[in-house]
């Protein structure tokens, strides 16, 4: 994903900024509560698409402790 685009995206649940997970497969809100999957380079930024950060490992093999 384009870093400029990530810089303007916000979490639809908390309205706080998002950051790219090291895997590149999800965006995480800065509080570290919710993640939003990225599919074919397009982030799914709907409240229904939000997953708890603890569930990231089910999607891409990473967990919150590896987030850095």
C-alpha cells in the first residue's frame, strides 16, 4: 500500500489513524485494538470487516507481539 494513502486513513470504529502491520496484509488502529484486512491492495475499512488484533495470526501468520 502507498504510505501516503495510509497516512490519511482512519479507523471507522475509533476515528484514529491506522498503521500498516509488518505483514502488509492488514491495517491496525494506533490503539492496537482492531485490524482491517487488505485484499488485492484495497483495505476493507468497514466496521463489519474489523477483526480483533489477537486474530491477525489467523489471517497472515503474525500476532500482536510480532507487530514491533
